[in-house]
C-alpha cells in the first residue's frame, strides 16, 4: 500500500499528469478495498463458530 502510494505520483509525473489528481482516488480505493477485505474476513471467522 505504501509502495503504491509512493509510486503513483511518480508514474503520473512520468505520464505528464497532475500527481495529486491521480494519487488521491487510487489511495482511497485501496484503503476501501483493504477495509472490506478485513471486515469480511473477520465476519467469516466469527460466523464459523
């Protein structure tokens, strides 16, 4: 996650895009997806009893 957050602005700059515009939605998406994975993993573990 940290690597992707650091690499996206550099890739955006190489593609001549504004790094702030590219990085923010991508990082938000990664955080949301990782949160959902944690949530559903815990729910599956708790419902297994």
